[in-house]
């Protein structure tokens, strides 16, 4: 009887560890996935027009994956008007776009060297 009880306890412990190990492995890889995702959110494009007065930039861009948007040319709001001073018409750029409150907005932009 004691042997059967010990076998059942050991089996329960083994079964419980089968659930704990995958959870620990997932949480360890989560920061790496977040970093890879942040890099993937950058899109390449070309500056077509800059409208500093209205804080807008027109970009011809590739697919914007985080917004599920195909390649096209369109106008974006600039989250920070100072970022418009970093680029000029014709520059190839990498940028991050978001859609806060339904307004397509460039949150980061940098020229490609």
C-alpha cells in the first residue's frame, strides 16, 4: 500500500514539473521576442514631402507590419515636430509608425546612411 502511494506521489510530481518547465522557458525568451518585435516594427521608406507648419511628413514606404498596411505613399503626423529636422526630402529612412486615436503617426524616424 505504501509503495502504491509513493508511486502516485512521484507520478504527480513528475506531471507537475512537465507544466512548470515550459512556462519558465517561455518567460526566459519573452524579452528576446520583444526586442525582435521592436526591430521588426521599423519600416523603410523615402521622404517625399515635409510640412513643418502642420507637423506632417509624406513617406513612400514599404509594408508596415504592425499596422497591417501594404506599401504605399501617404501622409503621417509627426509625434515630435523636432524629428522633422532630422530628415529632408529624398532621404531614405527607417521609421516606426503607430495609430494612436486613429491618427497615423510617425513616432521615430532616422535617415539610413
